[in-house]
């Protein structure tokens, strides 16, 4: 697999500039990809010098990168450059809520994430020095995109050298539509849940068994069915197990009503539990 041949990152001259560039440069080297630094604003020698300073340490390791300066609406510019440069993975920073240890996607990043035609990585705590990714949680719900998502998660995990990958199958509570009012109905719910759990584990196991050994070797793999709202449940799970990265399917095109009544990715975007990779 070669998911990411070109990685892009929107760069603003903020306190996180160096950390964001370091994270993006490391990923570009890990996945043998070209890096595109996108700055929405006027080009200047001073800006170029600052960006070059932060990439200097990675050039000796073979980093291939270019800078793009373009003025205009930030959302439109970043999406346009991502398309024209054939970017496969776009990296965006997230913000911390004031006085709370919770992260969310700012309005610009949120609009980019909804409209991007490429995969998007949302970073909540970029670091100048590498912090090893040890545990990935990946969405394993019964969806046509899921097989590709799981395959991609193991490709990413292999590249990052992770120790654990948990595949979470979110199951709607409506699949266990039994009213519990006595011991008999309680047993019926328990039996139904167990049947669903076995069905989901079998489906996920088949996907994992078809993966190349090089992507699964040395990784502790766990299948975890959970009952609850899609998006919200897996986000909560990733937070509880302290995952380093959550990997999700991209949502279909969202309507006004989808945004008014959040679900799936919208729950994740509201309060990020960890770094999140949304795969197209």
C-alpha cells in the first residue's frame, strides 16, 4: 500500500508552527511522501527563512518539500491547493478549549474537514520531539468503507511502529430492540447481544486475516463491539483507553440537517478525544 504520496499541512505563524512542521516532516519521511507547506498569506523572504529553519533538520534525512503561498479565503485556498497538488493527507491543528483539557476543531478546520476530498489528520498536541504512537483505535462498523479503513489503519500502524490496534464495531442500540421488564426479556437481550458480538467479531476477523503479515506482525489486535451512538461511542472509548490515534471513515456529504443533529464524524469534531485521522 502507498496511501500517502503527498502530505500537506496548513502553516500559520503561530506558537505551534515548529511543532506542526516537525510532525508533518516526520510523517512525510515515515511514509516516503513529499511535503507541501501551505501558507494562506503573502509570500516574503522572512517567512521562507522561518519555514526553512524548521525543516532544516529533516533535509539531511531526505525530506522533499515545497512551500505554497497564496492569498484568499483560508478554507478555499487550502482545499484548492490540496487538489492542485494532489495531496493525499492534509494535516490540520486543533484547539484546546479554554480552561478545559478538551480539544475541538476550529471553524476553519471544521469546514476544511467536511469538504476535503483527501484524508485529514487532526493534531491536538503537536510535538517538536517525536512522541511514539503506541495505540490506535479504528472504526470497524459495518460499512462499505470499513474494510479499506481497517487495511489503512494497519498500514499506518506499521509505519508508526504501534504496539496495539483496537477495532471498535459500533452497534446501534436499535439492533437490540427488546424492552426489558423481567428475567426472560433480560436473557433475550443478553443472547441477542452475544449473537451480534460474535457476528461482528467474525466479520472483522475475516478482514484482518486477509491483511499481509508484515502489517500485523508484532501488533496486539483487539476486536471490541460496543453499543451506542456512532461517533460518540468510539470517541468516548478512545478517550477511556487513552489511544494515541483514532482512525475513522470519512462521512458521506453532509446536509444542513446532518450538522443540526450531529452524528458520526460530527461528534468527533466537536470534542476531539485524541489525534484523529479521517480516511477518504
